[in-house]
């Protein structure tokens, strides 16, 4: 029997994190220190470890240990907040594990890379749907309770149930439906000792800036098999990254975004990225599917719609997809021989 909530938030607020990869684990470790009714959704070996051993989260100096309420689906009670943490192509699957716990006041934060489905203009929704929401499930979520998120963090899974984090995480939140107050409501849930969540003045502009960084570096990191630091010390990689950033600036302006950060400021952020592998490079090394649909295909579809030329970005994306396919084929052949 699912409990129906009559108003916005219970106390303690019920918060569920679906997806316990690097960012999901980082958020679980942080939110477990607050006064929340926290639960997490995981699967496979990660779920087994969380149930029996708990979550370990390490940074440069310390390791914290957390006992969590973990299951393969959200609790059978309506949640105040659900955070979806995974790759973009995993969003529909994550949503299936929590949809029974979504009520009329439940706030939802998708924490993913790529161009978000909710940011499409009406005239581009049909064009982008095959790349961003092929089953149409994401578009059914209420925009009034949906919160955009820009995540600047380096977190990776060292082993199931063990997350390693570098630097200070920074999550910027903003209303999908302007004036809905969704971001403010979520920040109120996190008010106690909140040190990593901030409110955006323009979530679309902030998302585009992060997307520009992702598009210009993640595929390159696979092509060069290099960290952000290594990319910025390679003249060839720097030239390609700058070209891609400029192409993203042109597309952003054509899309109607103003006051975008200058290319030099974005390049400076890349330089500060350090020696940590990008999320796409991590996926490539583990032979997992790359996030090229929301981080690449959607961008090229937008570019064609607005007649913006993006030759460098398109070439790098094509070569990255080809390189990943070759590796998967070689791995499959090796497994077959074994």
C-alpha cells in the first residue's frame, strides 16, 4: 500500500537516489549525513555489497563508511525527492525502479551528462526525441516538479560499494518550468549543512556551458586515451578542443542562449580538470556503452536544424564511436575464443 502525501514535504524528508555509480555514491555519502529518510536503488554486486558491507566513499584524505537502506527499487512510499543518477541511456530504466514512489509533489533531479530532453524547444522536440527519449517516458514527467542539474565533480567507482572522489563537488540546480520553485524546495530539503548544492540563475545557460565542456573533451579523451590534464598539454588536442568549443558557442547562440561564458573561460575549466579520467574514458576502458547519443547525436541534430556547421565536433564523434566499436568487437572475439 503506497502512502499518499497531502503536501510538499514530510519530516524527515524522504529522499531516494536511483543509481549507485560514482555520482550516486557520492551523493548518498553526503546526504546520509543529513536528517533525511534516505534510500538508494542499486542492482547486482553493488546492491549485495551495500546491503552487507555498506558504502565507502574516499577522497584524498579520508574514507567514510555509510550504512544505507538499499534495494532494487524505491520504497513503497511516496518520496519527497528522487535523484536519478546514471548514464543518459539508463534514465528510462532508472525511472521504472522509482515511478511507483512518485507523487504529485515529488521533486525529481536527473543528474546526467548530455542535452536534457526537457530543454528542447517545441519545434525541435520531435527531431530530438529519437536521440533523447525514444520511448517517450521521460517527457511524461511533470515539468513543475522537475529540476535541472549541472554537476561538476570527479567521482568514480573503484569497486562495487566503494567510491573515490577528487576535489569539492558542486551541484547547481534550476527550475525546468520557470517560476515553479522546484529548485528552492529542494534546497530547503538540503538546508542542513548543505555545502555542495547551489541555485542557478539560468539553468539552461549553465547546462549549455557544461555540455560544451563535455562535448569538447569527453570524446577527445577516448580518442587520445588521456585525462583532461593530458589533453591540455597536447597541442593537437587543445586545437581540436578549442574548435569544438567555438562550434558549441555558435550553436548555443543559434539556439537562443545569451551571455554564454567565453571560450577562454571554458578552456580554463578544462585546464583545471586534473588527471582524472572523464566519465566517457572510464566507460571506454571498461568496455561500456558511451554516452554519444545525448552528448553527440542530439547536438548534431540541433546543428542541422539551425544550419550551424560543426565539422570538428562531428568528425571527433564519428571517430570516437568507431574506436569504441572496434574495441567491443575485439573483446567479443577474444571472449568467443576463450
